[in-house]
C-alpha cells in the first residue's frame, strides 16, 4: 500500500492524469482470491480498508464450493459469504447455506402477475438494517429499502432465468431468516420462506449473519443510514 501511495503521489506531482492501478492484495486463501477477483473483474466494490466487508451470494453453489447446477428442487442450494480485510489482506469472515431463488410455492403460486422473482446476477447497493417482513415485523434483517434491484420473472415456471423477462425496482427482496416461528430449526425445504428473498435456512445462521454484517465499520459509523451493497453471482461466473 505504501508503494502504491508513493506511485500515486508521484503521478499527481508529475501532472500525469493516469492513476496507477491499486496493488493486488496478498491472498492467503484461494477461495477468497477467486471471489475477490470476480468482484474486481465485474467492477463490484471490494473491501479495501481494515474493517470493511462485502456480502456476496452465489447461485447454484454448495458450501463445498462446488457448482450444483441450481436444481429446481426447493432446497437451500445457494451460497452466502462475507469477505473482510485486515492488515494481512482479504479473508472470509463467514459462509452460510442459503437460497436466492423463490420456493416452488411462490413460483407456481405467482404472487406477482409476471411470475416468481429471482434476483439477477450483479452488484446492488440496496439494503438497510430493518425488520422483516415490514408489514408485521418478525426479525432483524437487511431490508431492500435503500435501492433498486433487478429480478427475473419466472413466467414459464421452470425455475430457470433463461429467457425470462426482467424488472427493476423495489420488490422487498430482503436478506432474512426463515422466521422466529421456526425456532432454531434448520429447514430442509424452502417452502414459503422465500418469494425471491435471500434467505438462510435457520434463525441461528441468520442471526450470526446479521451480527457479522453489522461489524462493517461503515455501518458502525452511520447505523441509521448505511446502505449495504451485495454482489450476486451465478456459479458459472466464478
Ligand atoms: Ca438456488
Ligand atoms: Ca423461467
């Protein structure tokens, strides 16, 4: 970092308009390097300063970090991770099983005329700490009130985004747990707990997620206003 700052100062003093590329951090973990590189390649923000974090989800990837082809099986077959950075470089803060696709009941039940919603791969800065669901608050979550996201609508009800139409807006695509009514149970099936939200299969996992994301120094500085960004990937993009 010091060498980068010296190069940056030299470039500015020398009247050059081109700013040197930031140094590539040292990686201690091949998985972290893979995710971090994919974020950089797409232009997603990455954690740079100690205490900053990045939330990311991977559709169709197990906790074994192997692609599973995202089967339309109503299971928690997606991956959630949090990247952090400290003096030694980027590291994995935590990882969780999850779903970022709606349960079958919401695909076939069609609560929206366009079809069940599933979030499109990309980076969105859209979530604030709040309560899920907003109408009858149940538990603390990241709530999509800070920005728009893009979803595919599964009009042909096949559990695949291929050929589906897109919508962009505020759809309540929250990052939450199954709900306190399930106690500490680890759910096997998505069922009614996701209509396109990003959901961990148990409340203990979700509470751990919330405790970790709230450690981000940018959130701590401005807890009422901070809008969390999140990177969404399909397994084929990593
Ligand atoms: Ca999935
Ligand atoms: Ca479809």
